[in-house]
């Protein structure tokens, strides 16, 4: 009830995080986040996925987020001299919902936006999920929509699936490079992710880069 009240009062706000190409310094993508204010600051709606779904608000929020993201993306594509995708995180439950991809196609058409400019982000656990979830990757490819795997660490997934599924981006947690006591092992895992992705033509996005020290570590790798 409290969640519904906050959303009904239109307290949910949109935040956009840029993704920077470290080779040329240009914007290579944007992540669209719907954040819900609370007592302890803003939390991403994706972190509250279970609570939102339980309240029966899941698809309504996804539709709102997609509409807002596509509107913003149209403006950015006109403003900047190069193209890049906008990423929208969704829960695994939303990803496998049979109405999800028809909804995405409708919103893209309404905003006159090509599918290649939209990127759907799902958690790594989707790679090891049901056959229905895996079919959704094919549905995304058939509609021309890119899929990014979030929080990728190779912990939950079969690496072979990276070669078999139409994945455009791996979002890897860069903080693993600075974790105390596991530096060498974590760094090797990070290098392995980058190497496998490069060989398969998959973009790697280092997430959580919040300091110059961590940026330096990412650049070294």
C-alpha cells in the first residue's frame, strides 16, 4: 500500500546514466532508471521488482519507463552527432511476460524509433533460466531489439550461451577489480569476461565506476 501511495503521488523520478566509450570519450549509451524516493534516498525500481510485481504495478511501470525512455532517446539522437542505444532494465518476470515484446514494438512505433536504438537489460540469471526466458532472446533478435546482460560475472550462467544467444552487451561490475584479498583472481575473471566478449563481438560495459582509481583500473584491463 505504501508503494502504491508513493507511485500514485507521482514521486517516482527518472534518472539517466551515461555510458562512455573509453577509446574516444563519446557517449556510447544511456541507461534509463525509474527511481522511487524513500527514507534512505532514491532506489531504482528494478531493485524493487518483487515488491512492484506483488503490488500488481509491474507492466504499468515498464510501459511508463519505455515511453519516457523512447521520448528522451528521440531528442538525444537529434542533439548528438552520433547514434547510441538507450537501455531499460526489466525484471526477469517482465522479460518472459508474453505481452512484453508486443508492448515494446508498439511503443517504438508510436515514437517512430528504430528498434536498434533500444536496449533491454536483464539480470545474468536470465541466461540460466527457463526455456521460455531463452526463447525471449530470440524474440528480441527477431524484432531488432538489443539485449544487455546486467551484473554479469559468469557466476550463474553457462558461458556457451554467450555464443548461442543474441546478446549485444555484458554489463560487468568493475568493483571486482578492487576487492581486497581477491585482487588477482577477480582481475583474471574480469579479463576473461572482456576476452570472451571481444571474441564474440559483444560490447563490455564496466558498471559502478565512481572514482578515478576505479577508472584507472578499468582502463588498465
